[in-house]
C-alpha cells in the first residue's frame, strides 16, 4: 500500500509509522492509495484520484475540511488516541486547579514581589463546564470530577433534560472549550457568550483559536467581568510577538500544546485504519464531512 505523508510529520513519526506498518511504502509525493496527514497545507491532496482513506494524525480536522481541493468522496478518519486524551485531561486539570487556587495570580504577584494571600474555596464550590463531550471533553471532565469539582458538560446531541447553555454558563466558575471548529461553533466565544458567564469566572480555550473572538475576550478581561483566560489556541499561530495576550496579566498563553499526538501510540491506530481501508473493512473514527467533525 502506498501512503502519502503530508503536513507536520517529522522523523520520529516516520520511524514509528514504519515500525507499525512495515509493509507500507511511504511517499512524500506521487500517486498513493491512502494519505496520512498532520495539519497539511491547502492543496496537499490535490490530484490524488486513487485515495481510499485520508487519515489525520490530528484530532481536529477543521483545516483539512476547509481545503477546497480536498478529494471528494474519500473517507476521512481523525486521530483518537488514549495518550492524547490523557494529555488533554492533564492540561484541563492543571488549568482548573490553577484557576481555582489562584496560582496564576500568585505567579503574577511573585513577578511584582507582592505578598498577598487570596481566599480559599473548596473544590466542591467551584463549578466547571466543559463545552464538547467527545473524546477530549469527556476525558477532561472525568479527570476534573475525580478531584471533587462539580462538572457539567455541553454537547450537540442534547437530550430533553439537558440545561440550555446560558444557564450552564451562569453557574460555572470555569468554562473549558473542547469543541471542534465547525460552521456552528466558529466565533461561539464572543461578547454575548462572555456576558452570560458569571462575573469573576474564567475561560480556558483548548479547542481552536477561531472559536474565540479575541477583541471580545480582551474587553471582558479589561472590564473585570472575567477573571482570567487560559489560551492554548489562537486566530494566528504562532501567536505574533506583538499580540496583547502575551503580556496581559490575566491571560496565560500555551503554544498549542495542550495535547500533542503521541507518535508511539497513535501510529498503531493509524496503521490499523490504513489496513482496514486496504482490506475493505470498516474504518474507525470517521469524520462526518457535512457535520464538520
Ligand atoms: P469529538 O470526539 O468529535 O467531540 C466533539 C464534541 O463536541 C462532541 O461532544 C460534540 O457533540 C460536540 N459538538 C460539536 N459541535 C457542537 C455544537 N455545535 N454544539 C455543541 N456541541 C457540539 O472531538 P474531540 O476528539 O473531543 O476533539 C475536540 C476538539 O479538540 C478538536 O476538534 C480540536 O479542535 C481540539 N483539540 C485541541 C488540541 C490541543 O492541543 N489544543 C488537541 C486535540 C484536540 P456530540 O457528542 O453531540 O456529537
Ligand atoms: C490538535 O490540535 C489536534 O487537533 O490534534
């Protein structure tokens, strides 16, 4: 099977993929039977008439789906990997603990040599809302709930007893975004959304930069309506050096590192799907192109 590699696939990935699927021929160009992609640039899969599978090494496929040259009708599968879910749960827990216990404020106070103790609340008094209850959202919610926080989730396929988003927002001290970027979720975290969040609450964006309207967030922080933002993803990545987020006292910046795909474990899953495509067996973790995730 000839597999085209496109996007951010380094030497470690190539080593692990070759070990997981020694019978494959890995190509950087030319006609292939399947493509393995990691955030590929637009056009990377143009002119590939024979593809049986496009396997993403990233969980989010928004950039891939936005490529107008993406071959039509070819199944797309995205990465679901327990190691990545565990990493995301760790990041979400770290952000929750740090916001709850004021550790970001203490780090800022140290930079200013200020000795000031903040009030301490119990974990069961700090409500956490996780937007998205898929692989990432569920892993994060479960890990945070294990530490005693009351956690609620929000998803697309709501049931009749589900609380509407405005009521969930009003009750949460910490809101964590783990939605996929789709036509429905783009720009969701805007001025209206922040206005519905409880005064003094915090936002954690681990989804995609385009979920969040950056100017609206800065306004909500500067007015003191929101207390803090932890941001892993941005409209422009890498975040430009002149961007206000870098130096804002109420913003913590991560370089899109909340959960990296682990080449060791993810290669096995990718190889299993490539073999399924080769042998005409059902594929795991298929993307619904119309739904956008
Ligand atoms: P997933 O398993 O497909 O789950 C997506 C969740 O979002 C589902 O619960 C889905 O609802 C919900 N959802 C989708 N559209 C919605 C809408 N319009 N309203 C309400 N809920 C909606 O995806 P995942 O693996 O958890 O990954 C989620 C996202 O995390 C990725 O797309 C990516 O953008 C981001 N991510 C970021 C990093 C990082 O390092 N920062 C790493 C990995 C992933 P249903 O359950 O009803 O379908
Ligand atoms: C990272 O953001 C991913 O989607 O895997």
